[in-house]
């Protein structure tokens, strides 16, 4: 409930920030606060014995994923409009560290949640992790192939659009995992 209120405040502040520029601070602060919502209401916060590691890994995971997804969305808009030809190269340099953080923080979360490797195929949480890992691997391959397209905005836009479609599936798997509560 609190996250919905904060999201609404962020949306309203963002919409009004063109008229009232001082609202940009509120919009940015509320948006950053929303990064903690999945962690504080999900299975990462409920892990009693390893809570500090679990919470830190989950916050890092959500933040790096938000950066990567937001960056890809912004890159798609820039490529579509043709405004900044150098944006793809700049984002490409920042995307790799974000993906590494996503993978490492996800691995940390798995190590906290699972007590044996067999739980990867014997539990709903484990199977969802396998699906997310497969989708992430496919995204990494697609992104790597896209690096060769930096000189062609139209081809790169198609590649980025495909990445965003795979990301939608990955987010769906993450939402499913969140709703299942890590069981």
C-alpha cells in the first residue's frame, strides 16, 4: 500500500515538474525509495538468519536491474528519435557492470534461499531461478551480438526491442517469484 502511494506521488511530481522544477527532487526521491519496496515486502526481508546479506543482495539486484531496464528503454527511445547517436556506446559501457551486479547479487540471493542444489529443480523457487537464469543468459548473448550493431541505429533498435521483449519475460519470472514468496 505504501509503495502505491509513493509511486503515485512520484508520478504526480514527475508530471508537474515541468511546470514546477523543484518537484524533480520529490520525483527522484520517491522513485529511488521505490527501489526498496520489493526487498522490504518480499522473501529477502523474511530470511531471518541471513537477513543482512539477503537484503543487501536484493537491493543491489533490484537497483542494477532498474538501471539496466531503464537504460534500455531510454536507449530505445533515443534510437527511435535519432537524437543522440553516441548514446548506444555510452550505455554499452555501463550495461556490462550492471549485468554483472545483477548476476552476482542474484547468485547471493540463491545461496541464501536454497540449502541444496537439488532445490533448483525440486522447488518452485528453484525452477523460477533456472528460468530467470536462462533468460538472463539469452539477454547477455543478444546484448553481446548487439555490440556489433552500434553503427546502424535501425538494426540496433531492432536488437534493443528484442532485448526489451526478453526482459519483459524475465521481469514476469521475477514477479512470479516475488508473488510465490520464495517458496
